[in-house]
């Protein structure tokens, strides 16, 4: 398994745990919905945050952006997924957890020369 694939799996796991804590335990949504939110959040944050924002603007901006993009993705999915409930408070908590976790994850990405951009 390549280092990039492993990094994406770790990124998804981080996003899944944050989604499960906030949208599963706090908001009471199903595990399937939590899984979908984590997959969409991981894809959006990787394509925009890791590939575009991180190399051009640095770790802090990318981490804040990842938290915001994850929360926005969840917010938009709440209109599409029937039965998915969220609140402004849970979206803000989710954004904060993702931003902090992504900050640490980005430090690993920037140090690792084996992870493809």
C-alpha cells in the first residue's frame, strides 16, 4: 500500500471519528449517514485543502479551511440526506475537531517526502 493511500485512510479515519462523535453521538444520526459524511468530507478536504490550499497558503489556513469545508459539506448534505439532523452547534464542534486534527495531519504530510502531493 502506498504512503499516499495510507495517508488518505488516516485522513478518512480522523474525519469519521469526528463525524461519529458529533453527528452520531450528539445529534443521534445513523452510522450510515456518519460514514457518508466522513467520505464526502475526506474527499473535499483532500482535493481542495491538501492539494490546493496547503501548498499555497500553509498549514494554518489549510486546517481552518478543512474544518470549514467539512462543516459546509455536512450542512449541504443535511438538505440531501433524508433524516440527517444537524445543528449550528454540532457543525461548529465538527469544524473545530476537524481543523485541529488536520493541523496535526498536515504537519505529518509536510514532513513526509514519501506522500505524493
